[in-house]
């Protein structure tokens, strides 16, 4: 209902998705997602949409209001609470996924480092007179050289990411 109302009111005002997005300081894709019901705006954004479209929030949410009553405000606040809870859940899931990605990055760096230490650069003793051996040896040496120089910085960044994205108890 909200998605259809945003689209219908936007079109009745003669606004394109891009124009509405500019007025709301969001990208056009955000408007498209709202109109396709792939996402919903939060409470603050609903108020901003209602101001830009010069339409009451209750109309955006699908209610026809002849006279403002306390029950109407309660119904709107309940709908907004549900929307905000859904958005909070999505944000928490996204933060958890990012946290685990940082942890996997740390584990991956440590694992690659352990493999490189265990192998101890075996390509250094290869016979480079063969073209295939020479190319593979150079590629392995370049990877190892780049990894040894960047891995500590990436590991520190990943550890900082793990610390910053952990759940606060």
C-alpha cells in the first residue's frame, strides 16, 4: 500500500523518481525500491516524503483521514513502529554479516601466512631455464612479495573492523 501510494502521489505531482530522490537527498534506486516494495522508508524519511509530496503521512500509509483523531495517531505510530523494527532487524543482520566477514579475513590472512611460512619459498630453488617454471616462479614470488607487504596492514584493519563491529553487551 505504501509503495503504491508513493508512486501514485509522486506521479500526480509530476515528479520523476530522480527528481524526488534529489529532493529527499537519496539515490534514485532508493525511490525505485520503495515503489517496488523491496524496502520501506524509516519514520524520518516518511515525514520528509510527506513534506516533499505535500501529503499527510497517513495518506502515504494508506489511510483516508477526514478528521485527525487520537486513534489515527496511534495507528500511524504502530505502523511506523513495525517499519522501524523491520529496518533495525535488517541493519543488525547486515552488521553481523560484516563482523563475520572481518573475522574470515583475519583467519584467511593467518592461514595464507602459515602456508607461506611452511612452504618457505620453494620456487627459489627451481630451474628457471624452462619458460613455464620461470613464469610460475615469478608469479609466486610477486604474490609472496605483495602479500608480505600488505597483509599486516590488512590484518590490522580487519582486527579493527572486528572490534568496531562487535556486539556491545
